[in-house]
């Protein structure tokens, strides 16, 4: 598996034309969030390191918190892979079966999300991660998807909210 081929597959996934035609169910979005969370937490810890105490949960490179999210990410990967294929092309599935696919994807996604962090928000993010820490990883990912859905719906009603482009299917009414 060549990395350029994987990156080309990601480009297909990110195609706005494709995303406009297809959307993710909450379960599919949940699987993607679970897969991305360990790297997002690690990257946030690196970005916020100078702003937080050493004992901060998000500054820890390993330990039980990251292990909990990593185990959940491992379980969610097959469903996340299916969601990625749904948004792109069936041929991408072969690329995503490589042992390199997931680490490459998460290493590309996490900086895009964490890069939006205002450093003055690091303490709030740390508190949020600390508050969510006792919950199962699935609950944390579900809370993230719920907040993203809320922001997306708020933006659709004219709200001024910066929302990451995750093609969530409309909520059935």
C-alpha cells in the first residue's frame, strides 16, 4: 500500500460533490468520532501543553484514558471504514484494509480539528475531557456527534456557528 494512493482516496472522500449526495447516520458518525478521538486527544495535549498543568488528562501521552479511547477506536474501525467507503468509492475499501490506512487518516484528521483550537480555550477543553472521562468512550463520541448535529442545525437556521463539514443525515422528524 502506498501512502500517495491512500491520500488520493482521502481526497475522494473529502470531495464536496460526493458529500452533498451522501450523508452519515448518527451511528456512522459515532464510529468515525470514536476512531478519531485518541489522536485528537493526543494532539490537543500537544497543542495545549504550555497552557495546562502537567497532570492534565489531555497532556498524558498514554495511560488509562487514552487506552479506553484506543480500545473503543479499535472496535469502531470496521464501522468507520464502512462509513468512509459510503462517502467515497467502493474501491477505497481495499486501501482502507491496509494497516497504514487508519494511522494515516487519523494523523491527517486530528491536526485539522485541533488546528482550530484557540489556545485560550485549552483549560475549558481540559475540563470538558476531565468531566467526560468517567463515561464510556461511546458516550463521549455520541456527545460530540450530538453537538455537531446541533451546530449544523443551528447554522442551517441562520446561526453563526463554525461547524466542521461532516455530512450528517437529517434527523428524522
